[in-house]
């Protein structure tokens, strides 16, 4: 299964107001494993980038001055994503901009959904975590994903981070703990989740007990041991024959 995690940066929020795409970042994933075959392109938008947009993504007019127009990269971009399942956070935004860019070209380019299926991770997150913040930063915090390099928005970096978020959202520790069934490749689901957590840079937070918590735990074990007549197994010395 080929999936493309995609993100764009733009000059503003509304294509109907003349705003354009200035950056596209795509990360390829096959069978839930990142391949390293990415697509990344800056684009000259044929208009000024407003200062308020520059403050979000840091992409200046001077930087974009010598970059290609969308028309020059459209064929390569479409060839990269064609036939894949697109994973996008707030898909309506990015799809709206890409379709707007396609409409500026000839009739060979139609709606992007004619070439790809689309999964919106924002809609997934809202269903999974109703009533909570579900932007990319909030999801990284919720899933203990390191996004410390995300000082500014960037299409390729955000796509890489979203890949981690998507894998956690659709795999998760519940499979690691509860499902040891065998998958189609002959390996257990738990082994695959361990591989994904290791391969895709997910940093899980380690929470250690405080001294007060350890003392309270020991006191509780002592109470249980007294009530059970000395039969609390956690307080028994290990059986040498069990090793």
C-alpha cells in the first residue's frame, strides 16, 4: 500500500482571494514504512507573500524569486502522488489549493481526487479526541512525538511529523499490549508496532515514581500482606528454581 503524507505552505488562507502555493512537501510510505523517497519543492507564486504569512513559515519573497512556477513542476508533482492514498492534516485546505493551482493550467489537470484517495487526519483526530485541541502541535504533545525542530511551519518537516502522528493514531500502543495476532507477512502485530515506534523516531516519555509514591506503594503492600497473612507474592523472595 502506497501512502503519501502531504503538506503545503501558501501565501494566505484563501485561494479564491488569489493566494497561491509556495511549498509542497511529500513523504512516501509503503506498507506503513517510510521509504525515504520524498518530494519537496518551493514554488514562485507570482505574487507577494504577505508579512503575516512569512512570520508563520519564514519563506520570504527574496527566497522564492528564482523558484519555478507551479506550471513547471505540475507534471512531476502529479506523477509522484498519482495512485497513492494522500494523508493530509486538514485536507480541505491543501486539496483546495492544489485544485486551484490545477485549474490555472490546461484541461489535462482535474480534481486531485481523480488521481488519489484522501485521508484527513484532522477529521480522524476530532473523532478520536472530541472536544480537544487537534492541531499538529497538540497531537505531538499528546502522543509524545518530538517536534522541537518545528520552530516555523515547513511542508516537508510537517509531513515527516504527520507521518509519526498518523502511525501512532492508526496503530497505537493498544495493539502492542493487546493484540499478538499474526499479520499477513507472518509477523505479529505487536512486533510491527515495536518496529514502527523504533523506526519512525517516536520518543515516548518515561515517567518515574517519586520517593513519596514509592513509600506509599510500600505501605500499601505492607497492609495487603498483613491482611492476607503474609501471602502477598510481590513481597516474597524470588524462587531460585524459577530462573
